[in-house]
C-alpha cells in the first residue's frame, strides 16, 4: 500500500526559474578564489556537488573542518540570493493544488524534500496557500546531506513515519531518483524540461508520469497490486 508521497519543490510543485548557470558560475568562481583548483569543479554539476568535492579536497589537503564550514556558509548565502530573487516571480505548477487536495482526501501523507532554503520554501508554500497540505517539509538546512544523498529523504520519511517501500518520491531531477533509489523508496520521474524521460529512468525512476495530475491514479493502480 502506498501511504505517503514525497515531492520535490522546484520544477515539480513550483516553477522557480532560478538562473542556475549564473549561480553555478558564481559559486565556482568563489570556490576557486578560496583556493579550490578549477579542475575539481565543473559547471555541469550542481552547487551541492561542488561543495561535496570541495569538502573532499580540503580534507585531503589537511584543512580543518571549520575552513570548509566557513566556505559552505558563504556559498549558501550566494544560493539564498538567487533563490529569493526567483521566488518573487515563481508560479505554481498546473494542477498542484488539486492533486494535493486529492491526496489528502485519500489519506495519503505528504512530504516535501527540497534543496531550497527554508526562507524561500516557507515563502513559496505560503504564497500559493499550500503549506497546510504538507505533513513534513525538509529544506536543505534540516537535511544533513542534501539529495542525491539518501539521508535527505530519510529525514522526511522519519517525520512522516512512512516506510520507503510505501512511499512515492516524485521529482523532475536525477537527484530525486537517486535519492529514492538509495533508500529503496518508489521513484516517480516527472520530466518537465531539464531531465529527459530516459535520463530519469537511468537515474533510477521506477515510473514516469507526464503530469503531476497522474499521481493519484498511479497510487490507485499500485494499491491494487502491492
């Protein structure tokens, strides 16, 4: 039985329009100025992947943990600026409110697993009046290690008191699929632009949907077979 659904935020619930290329360039430039070799960092990876590689580089270089923490805090400030700017013009993805209401009526627990910051997440959920639908919201500040690390999703599941095998994880990114696969939750890919159907399947998607409106139907189908 499916008892819970955990959603990604940007590209799944909300169209956030963050300038990712510029954000990655700014973060990479900052880290290089701090002494991280350019060869360690790629503009084709997320800022959190850059931070992971920076952490490994500093550890291997014998640097104290506080050096990384200071750099990480500065990077998070850069991310916050981009997120907050984008939040002002963000829009709710079509069909989201109706789906959330349907899931509630079905008795499904609803969680949010997002790398976005707490300030922006709270603002967006309240802006679109959907905050009351969520039983668990875990932004990056409360995740320990953010997705694609499974720890992020595990934190959401602990709050929901939901078993991975009874949980759908719905997202538009490879990180969502990888995160679900690590904890053995059911990964549902929603290709909305950045990642294709094939890329989401390669990352571990168990199912592909074309609209968030397909989620309740998928649950009903799975509950007849699980």
